[in-house]
């Protein structure tokens, strides 16, 4: 089955390319979206041969700058951990992407092709596990840089992300119970039917509370504003204060990648994944392309919303972040879970 | 003395505010409105249809700087109707100048009614603090700060000194050429 393995490798590579490209694009979106909503213009000076293209070259300029900058390691930093931290943060984030169902299965040239890079019956657990492992990068960065500010940032990051892992998992437990599976692909398939003949059976309609909770906990998990206390550039610069050059760039990208993972999970679990509303049969090459487009559009829309939230709300205080997680979201998530269990018991799943 | 006490009501924190979700939604409404209105204006302008700009940004080097009508900019000396400088070399501006950037030497004026006129009138713009005292002090309204020029720069400190012809506008200020960069601090640029 060498062909299958090659196909899987190609799919994983494409998933990583999807993540990296959208992460680069997010650097542009972040600047431009914040600029337009604040009545500004935003970065538009980078040009290639006088061509500006509304600032689209700025991510390239960013990458070039990061790569050519000095890679500085503080004197009392642990060199090994200092170098490993950004790779862990970015690597596990990228691994999550490979488990997302970008599309269903299509029949092309007489055989089935699955458009999900890593097919696993416990895909949801895999993504959650990889997200939790990504926390290690943050903690390690703060711990290894030999700076008190970095350590503070790392501690905050650890406390926040572990708290919100609990919220994420307990919110997803309800969804997993509703769909009766941990397989992300099966979840998307489940959302293919329609409620009352016209409303697509997406998670957002069946689990509205879960959707709001997951959006909040997910935004906190990406540690971007309003939950950016681990970075908090105006109080402590955060866990990556001692990083420069491309190592810092990797932290930057890993933030975006985590946003993409969260957006991908929201799209998969609550927005029907690759399903196109009111289209029941998707097959062949055109069907596969339609699936990919549908999934990408949903991910981009969620990212747009996350970006808007990031530029609208001010930063929570650290105790407020933990209060929100443990005292509000977690009880509501458990209530949501119990309500889902009762509903499934009473009305039998479908 | 009567003391006036104004009671400031704390904003109410009822359930609607405490839940925070509705407040977040209202905030998002504001930012989304700005986003879409500005996007629409940008698109209309790029199509050549709309006139309202989508941003308040002035892209300065390309677009000219917008100065207020009362902005104090580079000085200029004014002339009488017959073309002679209004300045009577009374030295009031030189005296009041807090930065001591004005240097005037006087000479006899051919007009007996005027008595004196400026032989030289140098302003070191590099030292000027643009306070406008010279304009206020002048009894004959000879100096104004309304040339609307703020981009004054040169490669040498000497070039920042404007003489009377340049301030009157009779001669255009021509800066000396960019001196060759010398990395050795001891070697002064050749004149």
C-alpha cells in the first residue's frame, strides 16, 4: 500500500501548507482588518517593483526580516530548551491541522479517496492532545529564557491554557455525545442531514450554547486578545520576551496556527465541516473541490470573527481570565453536557 | 464659599451587563459597522464612484501635510508696497527670541522717514523653537510665520541659517551638496 502512504504524506504536506499560508495571510488580515475598522489604512508600503497590492507583500517582508535578524540567546538561558520551545509550540499546532477533515471521501478513477489527511477514529482526542502539548512550548519558552518576565508569561500561559483545555474538552464532550463519535469525519457526516427538511443539522443549531462556549474557550486557547495575558505586551512582554529572529517568528506563526486549528474545529464541529448546505451528494473531482472550498470558506469566516473579536475587546485581567474559565464557562459547559445527555436520552439522538 | 457636590451615578451593572455577551455583541456591532462602512467606501473609491474616503489617514510624503490656518511655519520677511523690506532693524525680535536664533545688523536707510534698515537678517532655523514671539514683537509687521513650509532640512548646520534675501523670497534657498560620508570623525566635510 505504498500509494496510500504517499497519498497520505501528500495530504499532510498540503494541510501544513494550508496552515502556513493562511497564517501568513492572517498577518496581513490582522493589520488590514484592524486598520479598516479603526478608520486607518494599514501597512501598504512594502512593494515589489513599485507594485504594492494593498500591502500583501508585508508578510513576505516580515519573514525576510525575521530570517535575517540576529538570533540572540540570553546568557543565562538554557540553550537547548530555548531553541526547542518555538519548535514545540509550532510543531504541535501544525500537527493538529493534519487531523482536520478538509473534505469527505470522493470516488475518482474507480476508488475512494479520503480528503482527510490523518484518518483516525479518535481524531477529536488527537487534536485536543496536540493542543495541550503545544502549551509546553509556551511554558518552556518562559522557563528557559532566564528572564523573570518570560517566566511570568509562561506561568500565566500555563494556567490559562490548562484551564481552558478543561472548558474546551467539556464543551466538546457534549458535541461528541450528540454525534455519538470522536471521529471528526463522522461528526461532519452526521451534520449532513437536515432538521425539519430545511435547516442543516449543524452543531451551531443543535448546540448553540456549546458553540458560544467553544468560541470563547477557543479564543482563550489561542492566547490572543482579549485573552492575551501570557503576552500582555503592555504589562509583561510575555513568554517570548527573550526571543528574536525566526524563533520569535515561529511563536507568532504558532499563534496564528492555533487560531486556524480552533477555527477548523469550530467549522468541523459546529458549522458542518465540508458540508455544503442543501447539497446532499458530493462526489467526483468537482464534489471534492466543492468540499475543500466549503471548509476553507467556513474556516476563514470563523477566523474573520475571531480577528474582529481580537481587535474589539480589551484584555482581561489575569484573575478575570481564570474566573471566566473556572466559574462561568466550565459550569455552563457541564450544564450543556448534562442537557445534551438528557436530550439524547429522551429523543434518541436523531 | 459654597461647595458644590455633584453626585456621579455608577453605571448600573445589571444582569444584562454582567453576562457580558450582549455587551460584547454591541461592541462587535460598532467595529463591524466601521469595518463594512469603510470597506464600502474603499471599494467605491477604487472604482471611481465614491468621494468619501474610507480612512482618515493622510499618506504624508505623497499627500501634502495638512497644516492648520494658524500653524506657525517657516518665517518670511514682508516688503512694503515699493518693494523694500518692512524691517526697520529695531532688534525687538532678536531681543525677545528665547532661542536666540535671530541675528540682525542694522544700517542707515536711504529713506529718512524709516531711519534704519536691516543690513543682514539671519535666522538659524535649526535653533528656532517656532514660538512666534518675533511675529508678536514686531512693531512694523515685517515678519510672519505663514510660509506653510515645515520641511526644512539640510546636511550641515550652516545650511539651516536663512539670510535676508532668502527670507524675503528674493533668492531661493539652495542647500549645499550632500557631503561625502566620512566615517572618520576627525575629517570634516570639504567645503
